């Protein structure tokens, strides 16, 4: 067996390309075969590693630094890199940046990198310019800080607002913040919430915040916020009950209250018609046309039937005249918000005589 000694080309010279020819002989017969081969170049020396990584090393955006730096700690060829800053209060040794205040000049900083592999060491100096904050950047930061979570106060969601909002007037970066409201009587420009009455219903309000600094102004919007109506009051509940109980509710099988011939079912509440007024209780009484109570009226009597009242009708006899009378509704509530309230409603009617 013949051993072939291999000497690898130095790094940078490329792989060596060659061919090997094998010759086989037996007696008078000889044959040969050629094999292509290559020899890989040798790896980098420590000096080559350090010099290559030094050439590669840089800091992106060094001409106008605005954010923390990513300082390489390992080169692509395997060197170890450490850093020292000339102004650690502006840029520290791990790349944390503290920018000059708005209106100040940019700060020049020199970052010195030490690149090492084995015993080989090189340094590289990279100058930076750390620029001051601008009005636009600070407005953007203050704008980003404004969210529903930051203004909601004790409210949970924007569609169920019950208490005041916390609308900032100044941002952490010095921006001034002004607000406008599409319904200042429901949500003011300072965030004060005034809930509408139950009768008015929920209010939909949009807010716009104007974030300004110097010549820069940007806006933030909170659209379709809903201020919840107040609970129904006794007054509102009674008024609602009075409005929904009309002749069509009580006439029953009669053509109208001007042609009463049949008994009538009178409700004790309006839960089935207007659930919001569930606290209202209804009472009924027979009255004269002059407004006096008429408990002995021969043609109309109100009887409590448990779940409802019955207006019992007795028609005048043949030969008598039709009976004119008044059925009075008394609606009362003391279980909703506000003071107890009661209101009457009269239903004049004509009870037709027997034929």
C-alpha cells in the first residue's frame, strides 16, 4: 500500500484540485484509472479570524442613534468582542442609550471594540452620534400611551360607561393633550360623565384627543363609547305605565269603551307590556263623571281576582238609558329610584242598556 501525504492549501488560496491515477499490472497486462480529487484549504488562523471579524464589525445607524444598540459579542468567524464607551452616561458598554433632551445638540460617543481570538487581539473604534429627541417622536410616544385602559377610570368596557373617565392633559414626554366630545353633556372634555335619565336612554359619545408639542399635533380617537342610562325612577316607571295602559288594554271583548256590554279584565301591573315598569302597581276604582268615588255604582263594580281585577258590568234594563261612568286607574311606585310617585288616569265609558 502506498500512502499519500496531504498538504492543505493555506486559507484564502482555495481548495487544491488534482487527479490520482491508479495503475494495475499483472504479468503482461497493465490497466490504469484516474480519480479526480480535491484538498480542502486549511482553516483560518487566529490572526485571520481577528482581522476578518474586525473588517466585518460595525454599528448600524451610527450616524444618528435613536434607540438602544445591539453590540455584537461574537464575530462571524469565532472571535470574542467586548466594548468600552467613551460616554457611558449616554451609551453604556452594553448599548443602552440615553438620548439628549429635546432641543439639545447631538452627543458624540466613541465605542471601542476589542476583538480577540486566542492570543491575537485587535481594537476597532466606531464613532457614534446620539441625536436628541424631536417633537414628533415625543408626541408619538405620548400618543401611544393613551389607550382605553389608561383612560377608563373605574369603567370596564367602552360600551358600559357609568363613572368618570381619566383624560390626561399632559403626556410623560411633555406633550399637551386636549379633548373634544361629540356630547359634552354626557362626557365632558375633562372626562366627567353625566348619565342620562332612563327615559332619555343610553348615549353614544365619541372622544378625540389632540396630542401636541411645538409644531406637531396628532390625534387619537375613541369612537362609539356608550354612557349607560340611569335606573328607572318611580316617576318614569309610573308615567310609562300610564302611557301603555290604554283603552285597547282594558276593553276586552267590547267594541270600545263607548259600547261596553261585557266584563273587562284589568291588570295589576304592566310587566308583560313594559318590563321596565315592573315596580308599578295598578289599582282601579269606579268614579262619577265629576271625579268623586262611586263604590255603589249599580252598573260597574271592580273586584279583586287575585292576579288581576275584574270590572263587572251590569247593563241598564230595557227602557232605561245607557249608563255613563268613569273607570279610574291609579298607578303607584315606591320601589324604583327617587321619591314615591303616583298618578291617575281616567277612562270614561258608556255601558249600553239591554236591548
